[in-house]
């Protein structure tokens, strides 16, 4: 039995249906992230679990009990908001202690638990400061401590790092993962940042238009996306069609291609192929012709620091290539693009 499960959930705002027949199961102790572009339904999913949004249909089951209509204040869940939602008139101690006071916890226990949690998030010495006297990262730690101090059955985080600068986001995502693992706390995390998501999650739910495109480990989603949408979302910018041939594939123009990960024992004739910009090898035209090669012409070259990025026009459309060449290949130069067979993936076309 799943620790948390959403069963055929439907959530709509007026006539706008966000989730329809949505199903998701999460195991105890897991860190599961909901990943996707704005408007895909990830925050609505989280807020439905929390009880801030009411489902029109379906069930939310938690530890074997129906939690669909249980109000927020009766769920023992911790929630961290995107804007932290700290009380400006309360100092750090009182912000963190708020939930315990609402539960009428004894004062001695409140003091012990708050001080322990403040130490865990690295804010010892800040107990008497007010939110306005704290940096963004410190405010985020206070919000996390407030959610954790009640020892919740489930931790829900809604893009908690989006207001922080890049360096602090990296530090805080590591901190959140460390705390989650120390406490063994089941966690659902919403983000649109794939790097952030992949670095801390046990499993990732990639969402599009209120549906799950792929649910898998971060490694599997990054290396073997199943659909064109997921591939594009995780950095496979180049897409082209391949057709099945004997023991290999060919392009629409007849060039032979090999794909090491492909299953040729299928009745499908046409496949959608993709490759990352970093994995295409680019050379000036005129070299030895070989399999998995397409000819083209440089249209735009951009300096990225360690690499150059080239937009290459070909018979099959434009390809983006990132190459660590010592010297820039000038615009309008004829080039060959080599696609290593182990770097090509086949995905479901949208």
C-alpha cells in the first residue's frame, strides 16, 4: 500500500480543468519532485494534497485513510511556501514555534524542539531576529524549520528556492536533502528547475497540461526520456525522423544511421530521434564520409566561454551544436555533423 496516493483526481477552477483522472503513488520516506513548465498543474497537485484546493472528483489516500475532504488544520502536514509566508511581527523563535503553540504544546517542549530545529537548519544565534533582519536564505531556513518542527507526517514544498540567487539555491537544496534524509521524511517538492529537481529527488514526475509525461528516477529521465516533450524539457534540443531499415535506420534522404539503444524488433516504420547539442561532433566538410553523418552550413555561431554554439542548417532542419573547438567556425562554412549512435535516443512523438 502506498504511503500517499492520488486516485483519478479531478481539479478545476471554474471551467478550467487543471487535473483530470490524475493518478500518483508515493512511498514512505521518498523525496518526489513535480517538475514541469508554468501552468502544467504541479502546484495545483501539491495544494490539493495539502487541502488548500478541493478536488471535484477522485480520492487522496494517506496511510490507508481517505484524506480527500480532511481540512488543512486537521492534516499533520508541513508546508513551505514560495514566498516563505513568515509573520513579520514575530521573531525567529516565535515564527518557528507558531505551529507548536497552535497545538498547545507545553512551553518547555516548545523551547527544546525549536532550539533543536533552529540548530538543524543552521540558524543558532538568530532566535531574536525578525524576518526583515534576515537574508532571503535565512528566511527560507526559518520557513523550513517552522514546517519541520511540528514533526509532520508529510512535507510539501512549493518552489521554495525560486527567490534565492544561484549560489544560495545550490547550498539550500543540499541542506533540504540532508535534513529530509536525516528525518526520513516523505517529501513532495514542486519546481520548474530540472537541475535542482534531479539533484535532490528519488523520483521525478514530469508534467504537461495536467498529465504525467514520465515518472522515473532522475537518471532515467535525464538519459532516457520517453516522449518528445520530456526530451526537449531536459535538454535534447535536436529532433529528426528516422525510418527502419535492415539492421539499422535511415533518414528521409537515405543516409544510414545506427542507434545502439534501439529495438529493431518492432512494426513501427517511423521513429522520432533526438540528441543533445553537446553530443553532436562537428567538423569542416570535405572529410571522410561515414554513417550517422549529416552535412550542413553554419548559420549562427555564438561564444559561450568554454564552447561555441553553432546553429547549423541542414536538409532535415536546423541543429544546435555545442563544440569545444579552439577556433570559431565562421558563418556560411560547410560542415559535417556526426551523431554517435550511443548518444541518440528514440522518443514518442507528441
